[in-house]
C-alpha cells in the first residue's frame, strides 16, 4: 500500500492546494449586514471543512482555515484554538496593531501540508472584524492564538506563511520537521 502524502490527503478533504490562483489573491470583504446569509453559509462551510480535517489529523495546538483555502474568495476564516476553547470566526479581519516583540515557531499549512516553516510572528496582535449585524469589533490576541489568527488573516490577504519567513530560511519536509524535537510547535493551517 502506498502512503498518501499529507498535501494529497488535504486535497482529498477539499482543501485548495498551493499553486491555485485563489490563494494568491486578496479575498473580497463582505458588506454586512446585507450579505449576512452569504457570510453564514461560508462560515458553515468553513466549520464543515475543519470537522472533516480534524477527523483525519489531530491538531494539538489549534487549527484554522480561511475561505480561499476551500475555493471561496471571501474574507472569512475560522480558527479553533487548542483545548476545546470556543472557535473564533473572522469576517473582514484586519490587523490594526502588532507588538514589536515576536517569537519564531514552525507552522504548517493545509494548502501545502508536506512541509513546515519557521515563521516569526508578533506575540500580540489587535484585530478588527465585522459582526453579522455590521458592527466592528476589536479584539486583542496573544501568543499561540495570535499566531493562528495572523496565519489565517494572511490567507485572506493572499499570503502564505512562507512570505513571513526570514530570508534564507526555507520550509523543511514534514518528516524532517518531526525529527527537530519541535514537533509540538504550531502544526496548523
């Protein structure tokens, strides 16, 4: 029996893979509340994708997925923090502030799951989102959750985590990553 590559497994679960143009484009914002039904439908699709993926791959440090990763060019993402904390729904998210202090951890991406990359990110970010009723909400996220949220907002902005890696640092094969001793780090979308 042939082993299925992690990226092929994600493709089979409906995750758009690297090289697809939609992943390089800025997603279109929602006009809320007038597009409420559309935002709810897409959010439901994102939760369904997280459920499918979570059944075949455990994510101890949390996971997330953005609408472009399921072929929808809209500004929506869902993040499931670790430890069964409530999911975070991001509609029209924008990072409005970020701490100067950063840390660097390995990240994975459902859209190219065969590799992991060492990515510096701010320890704290402030994010504005829009509610279904059209209100703007501002939330501060820290550490691991800030990393997860930032990663998904990057997808909405048409960026992969590789755009955030330091010059000269390249992603490593997932098999090599597992041998780094840092496999506990942020393995997520």
